[in-house]
C-alpha cells in the first residue's frame, strides 16, 4: 500500500508583507488575526493538515535597538499564541535566521532567532547565502538553497509523523 505524504498541501500566504516588525504580528493584531483565520480556513473541510509554520521575518526589527532586544520574547509569544489558537501545541516552527537586515542591529535579531529554545522550534540559518545588489534580499539561487535547508530541517524533526526514508518505496 502506497502512503501519500499529504492529501493536500496548503501554503498560507499573506502576500509580500515587506517591512513588518514582529510586534506587528502580536495576538489580536490585523496580521496575526488574518494568519490564524487563513490557517483555520485551510483545514476546515477536514482534508488538510497543518504540519509546520515556516517563519522568515525580522529584517525590519534590525532598525531599532529596542526591537532587536525584544525580538526573542515577542517571537516566543507569537509561537505560543499561534499554537494555542490553532489548538496545535506541538506545531513544528521552522524559523529562518536572517542573512541581512535593514538596520545596524542585525546581530541582536539573529542572536534572538538562534536562541529560541521552545519545543519543536528549529532555526535554519541564512547567513552566508548570496544577496542581491541591494544587500537585503537573497538571490534566486540562494532562495533555492534556503528551500533545500528548510526541507531538510522539516524532514529531520525526530517526532514528526512523516518518515522521509519511505519516500519512493
């Protein structure tokens, strides 16, 4: 019997939300509420399953020192609230540690991203990937490499229900 990896793959997107700080994603805010609403709608009919949240955000939090210093606690609150609101207490969260930023406090934000120790939260580091000439955004090839890193992080989670060694059998 062949086991399907997913009945349906759902990608939740809110469009290109450039220049958002983690504070703008707090519970009760417009962005947070829209994300939760779309997540719930995506699985309402019972066919879909939310397996993970991939989070790539933080460039705007590098501008003000206060945002860099508070990034970790704000991100941890976001994760805990999102899991609670979706009733998925063990939801895998894969966060991307920034390769670049808009301001001079990038190291504060990167440190915060890399130091989150909540259960089932992992971080994929984008540092070292090539940037476009704007020194902010990844090149297309870097985005491909980041995607591979994200896939590996997803498949490497020990208590995840999908065993990737069965692919292709």
